[in-house]
């Protein structure tokens, strides 16, 4: 029976989801014995105290999630270690990391499809996950021909995540409106929401806000509730435990990184607005949003507008960078992908729900936009609780 030390802080939704995946693996292939070291113990006794404790209790492996871990000291224990990277990825141990860059790209794609031309990022530069999310966001926005206004702290204010609402408020007031703001995580998105309320800045009319982690509590105490990028955290915890088990049993010798991917966006009121000034194009967006599950043609859209087909297609391409047909396809694929991982319905039924009448054609379109098949996507990213309901 493996003894696992959790040198972690499970106060966030992300960390609790991670633990769910670890425990699920233990229940299936263990059981394991878990020891959660109180945070004050390391603060009082340092790495030396942790190492003495590990030896005393004959710990087989460590999962470490604190930002100030001295991995060099822990390596001397000569047991498997998984570290959730904080400032940077760590050499010679298994990193529990993420595709942070493409999380930022996903945020940029989302805002660009909603017609935004002004962009901002709020985070801090001394952590890899915030830094790379900002880089991905900036890269994609600049590829589309726009720029990003950054507000980054040099150092995280560790005590209670304290921030300066006056300084943040002045920055928010200075941004061109409407602006699409991507926050490095939900805690930072909540700071934006709180500051906007203090400064009488309207969300989402003036500032639309998107976070990361989909922490249910944080997102729903915000006014308005926050949209957030959902990460494959629970499955990431499961894969981390699986890899740790192989290291303990010496089935593998080399450390392997576990990469947690962004999956989808959970939509809430903080992002419900489009940023296109042209009322006719906004009408098109709203019509597609309300009717994507039914057949939609350009002629259907023209009936809603005082525009010719040629003028509509030209204006739409100017505003979004893609054709109406491409926009509808992308919108439906995102809805289809969301249903794949949030329901246990058959693929053919989901295709109809997302507005596709040709079930076989969905596979080709899905692979074009998502780079994998719908079957693989569901198997890879569907949460355990949905799988268990089948």
C-alpha cells in the first residue's frame, strides 16, 4: 500500500478537482494512504523538517503544489516527486503543468469571434501559468492585427491575494471601451469584477471578463457571474496518479510531465455581449445564437436585415475576419464539443442538437477545428461524474 504525501494547499477549486482525480485513481488501483501536511509545518521547519517527516513515516512519493518548494532538497529523498510548477517548470522531476499558452489562445479566439477590437490582460509576471497565458493571448490577438493592454504585478502579493483597487480601477478606466479582458485565473477575474463595481464600470457592456479554472464558488459570487475557461483538471490528477504509480513500481524510470489542457468555456453573464458596433451584424450574431440548432442560410439572415446579400457578407467578413458560413460552423462545433463532455447522449443526437443534419460530416468538420475525432475528444475530456452516469 503506497504512502503519498500531499504537500499541497487544497483551498482552490482547481486543487480540489486535482485531488478528486488522484483519489479516483487510488480507489481504482490502490488503495493508497494519503498524508496531508499542514502548511504551517513547512513554514516552521522548512524542507529539512519535511524530509525528516517523510523518512519517519516511510513516504513512497510526494505530490507538491506549493510555490516555494525547494525541489533540490526533496530530490535527496530519492522517491518519486510530482511538482505543480509555479515560477517555472522544474528539471529532473515530473511537472504537473498545463498548456497555458493555448489557454490564452482560446480566450483570444473567443473574444475575436464576438467582434472585439480592444483587448486587455490582467495577471502577474512571476508565475509561469499567468505569464504563458498572457503570451498566448497576446500572440493570437496580434496575429489578428490588434494589441493587448497589460496590467501585471511583478510579484504576487501572497497574503490574502491583496490588490490595489484604486490603481487597478485607474487602469480599467483608461482602457478603450468596449474591451475584452482576459484574467489569468478566476481569482484575478473576481478582482476585476469587484473593481468595476467600485468604479461604476459596467460588465459586460464596457468590460467583458473571462477567467480560467471555472471555480464555481468564485465565478458565482461575482456580480455579474464570471465566464471561465474549463481545464481538464480532474483527469489531469488521475493521469498524474497513474504516472506516479508507475514510478513507485519502477515500471518507468524517467520523470514525465503531465499537461492539463483547456477544454471549453463555461458561459456566464460577464461575457454575454458582442462588441460589434454595426447593429445589423449584431442582429446576425443574435440570430445564430438563438437558432444554431436549426438550418440557417444566408437568405434566412437577409430576411432579418435591410441589407443585400453582397453587402451583408462583406460587412460580416470585415467585422469577424471569416465568412458567415465559417462562423456558423465554428459556433456549432463549439456547442457540439461542449455537449460531448457535459452529456452522455449519443453522438448522432448531439450532432442534431448542435445543428448538424449530416452526422458523418460532423466528424470531418470536428477534426478540422479540434484536430481530433469527436470520440477521442469525449474519451479524453469527459469528466468522471458524467462517465459514471452512463
